[in-house]
């Protein structure tokens, strides 16, 4: 049985991730776009590292992943803040029990 190289394995994971992104785009499921893109950028950084590409390009891929992660977190926190505002409940305090 042929041995899988690390480059081929990372390429396979990138291809599956790209296919998943395409499916999400076609189905207009926007909730996971930035999560998936951040992960794919990390995989690109890994692929560049395995191929011994210039560290500048690796840093660029890592920076892109970080930026996409921040965008993903901001979108999630904004969405959850809106839901919390709708379900706002005051927590019991010492004053309420006296």
C-alpha cells in the first residue's frame, strides 16, 4: 500500500474543506463561513510550512486565520448579545432575599 505523504494528506484536508465551503456557499449557510475559513487558513499555513515556503507567506496565512477568527468571534458575540437582550433576566441578589 502506498504511503501517504504529509503534503498529500494536508492537500486532501484542504480539498475537503474547500468542498465544504462550496456547499455552505450554495446552501447560503453563512453561520460557519468564517469558522471554516479560519481553519482553512491554518491548514494553508501548515501546507506552506511542510513545503518549506518562505516564513513571510506562512505568517501571512496565520495572520489571515487570526483575522478570520476575530471576525467569527465578533459575529457570534453580536448574535448572542442580541439573544441575551431578548431573554434578559435579572439575577437574584442579596437585596432581593431580604
